[in-house]
């Protein structure tokens, strides 16, 4: 029996700070990315948020705008800070890193123009459906934090 995706050894890649978007549709679903099944990436073939690493000198928001345009051709104006997760990876000799999350709520028109350039596919999920798919652990935690803060307005 093989290890689940989240139990697989993590590649010791060059690490960097990162940013991700919790993309919520007008219907209240989350737009998620099925990560490529490449063995050299963290959590291959898992569902996760769109986003990626900050380039040298980039702010998290600048990186988010770049990443969402590169991955989906999505430009956005409105956003809201959700959370910042800090990782101490010194036991793996990788240092300290963060991943910031922002809520992005594109319009139906903006969603209809998306073009997927990274990952195997994109799909919309309700918060309840997310419990039944393999999510990257850090994105699952950030989504959980967002859900707990906004549960009363998200149940439809």
C-alpha cells in the first residue's frame, strides 16, 4: 500500500515565500487547481489554491497578481487578506517561509474568460465538497480558517 499524497516525501526544492488566492465564485464555490502529477513538486496530483512563489523583491500582492495572470489570465481589482501561514523548515535545513492567502471574488464574466495555463484542470467546489478531495494541507488549513470566520455568510 502506497503512502497518501500528503504522506509522500517532500522534495527538497529551493524554497521561497509564496502567495495564494482563495477564489470564490458568485455562487459561493471555490475555484481550485488540480496540481500536476509531477514527482518533483510538493503535493502532486492534489487540489490546491492558485498562486505561487514570490520573485525577488516582489510584494505578496504583486506576486498574486502575476501568478493569477500567468496561471489563469485572471486580472482582479478587489481582494481581501485572509491569513498568513508561517513555516519553520529548519529541521529539513530549508529555513523559514510564509504563505499568504487572499480572497479574490471574480465576476461571472471574468470567470468565463479564464484560460488554464498551469495544473491539470480547474474546478469549482462547495465548502462541503472540499472534504472529499485530496487538498494540499496548507491550502486546506487556510480555507478552513476562512470558512470558520465566514461560515454564517457562506452557508446557502
